[in-house]
């Protein structure tokens, strides 16, 4: 396809700079409301955004196809079709080709196709100019910003001029916009003007505070504010359409378009910015233009249904008559008199309680709940947080259940639940419930030493603490596998209030044992089960590491919004281990700047997305997470995540073959790669394992979740030492890799149960 100019629409002499297409005036949605049954809209057009077609999976392609199918069903005669940026995930030619193979097959020939660039469409490693050229070549757009007329209505498309998160809309582009608006107002006074751009205009719709334009934002806003008839459509944030703030009116109208690909939300809530099943949610808009109003219908593509009532913008537009203003709602959410909160006893632990309660009601939307846990002994609030009402699910759950972590053992708490709507209104009546945390803590269960050779014994130390004020008693039972000799299998205990103790058992393996042994420690209080811990001991094995010795080095979150009570992370590797980041790896989120050592609780608190499903990982684990790394400073727009975790030098003298095993939890996306290599003092290097996005790799191009990987390694002739290396590289804002329980031996490694 021939290249088109990038510097604005090609203008005829003395023209106002737009092209025209004619409407058949028959297009309308099949779901027109009762008021409009007897009259047809002037024009109809869908608006979608953030399709994120990639080469890594078929998921987004299927969602895009489903969206197109539904839009053709509900709007069978479209006059235009608009995609406001992030057509692709990385702007690769192959991604554009995949996008248009789907779009061209489903598009309506009579509809005027319009596309704007998004920041992801720049992420192909090309220069800004070359990325724009590719966009124009693949989309057929005349320029990255343009002006067209459809059925007598004006459509102005803008595009960011860089791949940064907040986008760059240059002074030249904004001045061009001003000229188009002025000419359009002269041509069609008071008629709707549709403006399309990828990033939200700062401080307009839901999500624009974090994801809105930054540079030249005042100039952009001031250019638009002169024209109350303007309606802007923008994506980028992926924020859901259900929130009433997704439409905003002040000096003009702004509308968020959500995302075809996946849902995102503001950070700082219990469920995180990417709540469970967020990638199942897919949304878009259908716009119907009538003589005296514009009707914007919200579509749940994942439900094949409409998402609530449409927004109606009346014309001629007058800002003092706007309906969807920031101060439109002053009504408080309400709980019914019969509503009660409950603390679930069977979910109560030493440091947590779980509260359950019914949803409050609101005239628009209950957005979230503030939850406070007050320590009745001190009168202080020990924990408070906000959780989404899960309004983004359809149907919205009737009852919610939230864990309250970070509490103190053996204390009685009053938990208060306060409902909040999208506009900051809070319920006057709150729900309250009381509950007491468990008092007996199994502080630790450890084997010293945990790595044994023939003839060695170990001591199992079980530390207990009674955090309550009353005396308590019980027993500790030790269950070792066959081949172990214990000097005690059961130990009674009696603890006064606030007393702690350590109980010890000597354990000796038989000479025939080899490999890992799991010794189970079960603690009872007055015959009631309190906790069970498994202690791993490696016997006659060449090398092992589980990272748990780093527990004391873990520190609270730095950049992540994770309570300080949840520890934590460190970049300090175990003695002899090293973490090496590529010299040109950009700086992102502190916690995930290369391989980090953390706990599952801390990691999954950063975000969900299967992070907590790493059941094989226990205690401290090693994590490389390009997804979270990219959440600060957008480093993926500047370069790649590339980090290597390297073991100490291991003596393998006299060995011809070694076997390695480790617990692996890996999600694949895009061109991201992960590998394990072995290097030897002879200079030889052997690749042990490779994960990448094709079916010739060890992961077959797919996720590898919670799997114990085992591999054989041939030792080069003359090698007496070796090192192992875990490298995550060529990663942008992709997924993650976590590992734990590393073992190396000259005998085959058996995967744990």
C-alpha cells in the first residue's frame, strides 16, 4: 500500500481540511429505545479501543472477532467504524496483518473506517517516524491526525506522537485541531463534533487522572472547551463502562471507551488494578446520532448484551445544561435495616479475619467499600483498606467476602464496613461485626542443618507463642517418612499468656536415604488442629536452595501499594548467588527491577493474575516480573526486561551427568523468553531449558504454571565445577517467572508431590 503523509490531512485549496463520505441514512441499532422506534438515527457508528492484537495467543483475536460480530448484529448498517488506538500490542507488521485479516472479513463496506494510533502501536523498536509510517501503510489512514465528514457530521481523529504512556499531542497537532474545530463550527453551527484520541484528556473521564494526557494538556483542553458540542472518545485506561464517571461533561463531553482486550482499574484497592478474570471482560460502544441528541450505548461483548442504560447527550449543547457533570450525584449509598456483617470463624487466623456482608444500594453505582478493623483493646484501627464492590462483574455479586490481613494475634476487633459510590458519597449507616483472632502461633518449624550427608543428624525446632492472655496447652506431633529415626514423635506443651517456647526433636536418616525428605509437624491446641508445617531436608544431594534463609532480609513495599504488614521483598541474593541485570535495562518498579526474592503473599498482593497459584513455591521464592516492573515509568516503552539469576559455583568433580530440578511458575506472552543454562569451568555452556512463544520450546508457546521441571545435564569432559543461570529476557509489559526449590544431584531428581 502506498504511504500517506503523516503531517495532517491533505487539504484542498481554501478547504477546511476534511474528506466526505455519504450515509445511507438507514443505519440504526436493533436496540433502539421506545422513544425512537418510529424514527431512525441520522448516522450510527461503533467506537472501540485497545484491541491489543498480538502474536502470543488467540485470546485477543477471538475477542475482537466476537466484538465485530456483535456490532454487526446490533448495528447492521453502520456509517463509520472507529478504533481509538492500540490496535496492536507491539506495532509489529504481523500484528497489523492479523488485525486486518479479522477486520476486513467482518467490516461493513459502506462504513468509513477510522483508526488512531495508541502508545502500544509504537512499541516495535522502530523510530517514531517509522512506527507512524507502518501505521499509515497498514491502516490506509491519510495521516496520523485527520478530519472527515460522515453523513454531514464531522469526525476528527488525533494520535499521540510518541509511545510514552501519557502520549504526546504536539502543539502543531493541537493548533491544527483548533483550525478544524473553528471551520467545522462555521460549517455546521451547534452540530455534534466527534473527536477521537487514544489517551484520555486529563481530569475528564474515569481513569484520566492516572492515564490522561500530560504534556500540552492545558492547550488541548482549552482548544476544545470553546465548543460545548464536542464529544471526545478515548481509551487507553481500559476502565469499565459501568462506572458513571466514564462519561464527563464540563465544557464539552468526554467518553471513555473501555477496552476490547481486558479490564483495568485504579490501583489501591484490595483486588488490585487487574482483578480476577479481568481478561474475560471486553467492552465497546455504539453511537446513534439523532437530530436533537446523541445516544451512546454501552456493550458488554463478553456477555453479548448491553451494559446498563445508554448515555443521552442533548443538542444543541449548552454547558450549563449538561447532565453528566462531576457534581451530578449527592445521594449516599444505603444499607437496608436487615443487612448485617459477619466475621467468619472458620476463616479466622492469627493475623486475619474474613468479613462477609450484603451489597449496599445506590442510585447510580456502589463503587467500593472502606473496611476498618479497630482493636478493642487499644481503640486503634490496626487495618483499613478499600475494596471494589466488583461492579465490573455481570451480574454484580449480591454478597461480598473480604479477608482482613495484618491484624494482631489474640485480639478482639470491631470491623466496620462503609459503602462508597463513584462520586465520594458514603453510607451514613455502616455495618459492624466483632471477632477475635487466633492466639497460638506456630512461629517456625525448621531443620538445622537442612542439608545432610551420610551419618549426619538434624534437629527439628518448633517455635510456639501464645499471644493471648490465658494459659493454653496442647501437643506437637512429628511425622517423618520411612527411613528416619526420631527421638520423640509427640511433645506436649503448656504456655502461659504471652509465653513462647521452642520444642526440639532429633532426627536421623538411614544411610540408604537420598534426596528430599518432608517431615510434617502438626500442632494441636486442646485437641483442635492449629497448623501443619512441612520441613524439607535434603539428604546426600549435591546442591539445593529454597531461598528461605532470606526471610529476615525481607522489607516492606517501596513502590507497590502493599501494606507494610505484608513482607516483603529483597534484592539481596543468598550467599554465593548473584543477580545480573542487563546494562541497558530501563528502571521500572523498584520491587521488580530484575530478579527479586519475595513471598507469595507479597507477590500476589502486587497483583493477582495467577501469581498466588504457585503452590510448589513455599516461603521465600525468586521472581522475575516484567509485568509489574512496567507499572512505574513505563520502562517497556524504552527497552527490555533482561535479568539473570546465577547459582554459586558447584563442585561436580568426577561426575559425567547431573540432574537439575526446580519449581517453575511461568506465563508466556509476546516475544518474552526465559531460559536455564549451565556453564562449566571448561568454558562450555549448555542450554538446559527454554520457554518462548513457539511450539518448538519447552513450554510449547504456552503458560507453565506450578510445575516441577527436571532436566539432565551432560557434563563436558574435564569439567570439575558448574553454575546454573535462570534468565528472563526480551520482555516488555508481558508476564512473569517464579522459581523455588532448586535441586542438583548426580542421581535423577524426583518431582515432589
